[in-house]
C-alpha cells in the first residue's frame, strides 16, 4: 500500500518552524509558476504529509471512488495518486514541477500497481490530455491560486471531466489561519464557482479523518458534473 512509503524525516532546508517554511514558499511564489519548481528544488514543501491522505486511503479501500480515469492535479510527491491506482482505475498525477515528478517516478516505479498510475509534468491550465477523466481529486490545489484565478480553475476542471464525472474536493483552510495553504477559502466559494458550470452537490461533510491540526477545519466535498 502506498502510504507505507514515507518522505524523509528532514527536508534539509534548515528551517524548523512551519511559519518559516510557509513564508519562504510565499517568497518563491512571487516569482510566478517557476516558484513551485524552486520549492521542490529546495526541499521546502510543508504541505507534503509524507504519506497518502487518510481519507483518500479510506475511500479507495471502501470502493467509494469512481472507476475509470482519475486525475490528481498538483499531486506533489504523488502519495494519493498511488493510493487510488488499481486495475479498475488509472490515475494521472499532474504537477508543474519537473523535480517533483521525477522524484515521484523514482520512488514509486517499482510498486506492484505502478502500471495503473503515471506522472506528468505539465501546466494544469494548458495541458491537453488524450481523453477526459471520470474523476478529478483536488486537495488544496485550488487554494494555491490567487482568488482571481478561481473561475479559471473551475472552467478547467469542467473541461477535464467527462459528462457525469465527479470532482472530489478536500476543502482547506476554511478560515484565515496562519500557515496557509496560501489562500483561505469557504464552502460558498466552491459553490459559486462550480454550480454555474453545471456541477451539483452530492455531499459536503466534515473530514473525520483530517490530519491533526486540520481537524474541524476541513470538509470533503463531492460534486457531479452535468451529464448533458
């Protein structure tokens, strides 16, 4: 199982406190898209849990995810990609950072389910996959973008999903907590973006398996794209 593979205990950056790392990430991101590459080159990735997200493991093991083709944009190291991959579901991990993708391929290429996932170093907004997806999984990917890019995110998700496809969003942070991700968001923000694009709410509930400091501040949203 994928979450048996863990990240190194130290990132080698010399930064010990979370806010130090977040501040440096924000400085990198001022440089534009190339800033993401610098975070991975420097090993400063405070969002990386070092293992698969617990709720993803749960949904995978209980058969609660759509089968077919799945996309994880902003996949980072790719733990969630590997956790979801199985004979009934091919998962593509997409990340802007070539360093991140190369690292993922090196870590996971020998796993038993490696033929059911792949990693791509491309820009989410311009990448053209050969076909649409049955599932898109977004864990704080949207909150990495400034608010003025949120409509573009929604339109792109709608383009990438098949009619009747599902979007799963782990929504965090739902307040202005210190430490990011870079931008806070609300459930109503998701609704304002997605419902006009033909998505309907399947469910929105507290993520009971949220990691320690995120408990009570993270919700799991499931959205269905119109089949028309």
